[in-house]
C-alpha cells in the first residue's frame, strides 16, 4: 500500500511540475503537452526529463 501511495504522489507531483512549467512557458510559446508519455517520463526520470523534453521541443522546431 505504501508503494502505491508513493507512486500516486510522484504522478501528481509530475503533473503539477509540468502544469507549472506550461503556465510560465506559455508566454514564450514553449509549451510541452500534458499527456501520458510526458507524465510518465517525469514520474520515472524526474525533473531532468523535463529539460530533455524541452530540448527535444527546441530541436524539433
């Protein structure tokens, strides 16, 4: 039960981090979509994956 609560906490925090980033980045047109892949990356890899997703966004333009 404790592992499930830790996983749910990590998923919620990943969503909050990505949503907060999107609020700030909306002015710069650098929004990363919120979907299962991005939330999963942030949940498993943490904040460095946000930088990797941002880098992929910059390269893809």
